[in-house]
């Protein structure tokens, strides 16, 4: 459901306007690079809500794992596990 092109345009516009720190542009560039060559990340982005991609970017900026495929895969696993737990409890997902 997420459109990486639209998300990138939005992130870069917010960075250019000074609404987001420059780390977001770096994180977005890194995510685009990983998205281009990693099938699992590509599939996750296509299935994720835009807010979930935003949360991934925020975590990348905060923790600095740019171009670290292992960190991103661990993040995706944790995100999927949390979603599964939330779904089993019948509660809305708190992403």
C-alpha cells in the first residue's frame, strides 16, 4: 500500500523546507537503495502502510543503521511479530 516514490518526495520536501532534519533524507536514500535490491524489504514496503514506513525511517534516523540490511531485517521481523501479537489480541495495531 505504501508508494516509495510518494514517500520519498514527501520526505525530501519536508527536509528541504526544514521541517525534518537532514538525517531523514539520508535515511530515505538508504531505504531506496535497500528497497531496490532486497526482495523482502521491497515486499514489506509494498504491503506496509505509509505510517509504518515513516516509523521505520524515524528509527533509522534515531539509531543510525543506514545501509545496514541486517538491522532492517531485524526491524521488519520485530514489526511483524508485534503485528501478529496485536492481531491475536484483537487490538488495533499501535505502529
